[in-house]
């Protein structure tokens, strides 16, 4: 240990630690700066989801829906439902300093949240199949079931108030 070569090389890990801490610090700074954009994009996606779902509900209220529009809506909803889990990176919820209704329970109960998102996707796929088959009866039932998947996630994971 008194060998100067060993002692010199013993300094290296400490230097590595210091530079790692600097890199981590810079990275977390970048993440914090990204939260408003993440929340904004998420709320935009949900607005699109809300508009598209409303359009679908309008169509199922008709005796002769516009099936092309129904197919577009069903596609869009399915794509959004598949992407939904990626809109919630850790640190982008309530308490992040950004105005958001994403409840902290999303991250404290990740499996329950993942299940709620999965339920949305399964029901969106069922809507998609009814739309592809132009089966209005099935489309009505499945669109209502889809709406229940929105509502049950909101009750659990969207903070204060309800959109429905
Ligand atoms: C897995 C959970 C989950 C599901 C399923 C879900 N939502 Fe949401 N929704 C949220 C959360 C959480 C927020 C709050 C997001 C925020 O404020 O950052 C939200 C917000 C919204 C908003 C408000 C957006 C804004 O800021 O103006 C609308 C509209 C909306 N959802 C519609 C829907 C519709 C329609 C469905 C079903 C087709 C749906 N959501 C399904 C969790 C969910």
C-alpha cells in the first residue's frame, strides 16, 4: 500500500465518482426542465382522446353511423390507449410544481394503474373489431364499456373532480 503506483491508482475511483455525480446532476436538471413539456403533451393526448371518444359516441347515437369516421376514431383511440402508459414518467405527477391532475397514486400503485391502462386498451381493441365488422349493436355496447374504463381510471388516478 505504500507503493506510490498503487496509491496513485487509488485516486482514480474517487475521480470517477465525482464525474459521475456531475453527470447525474446535469441529467436530473434536464429531467426537471422537461416536466412541463411532458405534462403538456400528456394533457394534449388526453384532449385528443376525449374529442375522439365524443365523436365515436355521437356516431353510435345514429341509426346509420358514418363507418369511415367510426373506423378512424376507433383506430385513433386504440393507438392512444396503447401509448398511454408512456405518458407518465416518474416525477410528472402532482407535486412536481406543474399544474396536473395526475394523482401520486399512479406511481405508488403502479400495477393497479397498469391494469387500468390495459383495460382501456383491451376495450379499445374490442371497439375496433366491432367497427371493422360494422356491427352497430356490438359497437354500442363496447363503446359504453370503453367509457367505463375511462371513468374507473379517472376515479382512482385523476386528482379532484371528474370530467364525466
Ligand atoms: C389509466 C388511466 C386513465 C384512463 C384509462 C383514461 N384516463 Fe383520462 N386522464 C387520466 C389522468 C391521470 C388524467 C390527468 C392528466 C394530467 O392532468 O396530467 C386524465 C385526463 C383526462 C382529460 C383531461 C385533459 C386535460 O388536461 O384537459 C380528458 C379529456 C380525459 N382524460 C379523457 C379520457 C377518455 C375519454 C378516456 C377513455 C377513452 C380516458 N381519459 C381514459 C387517466 C386516465
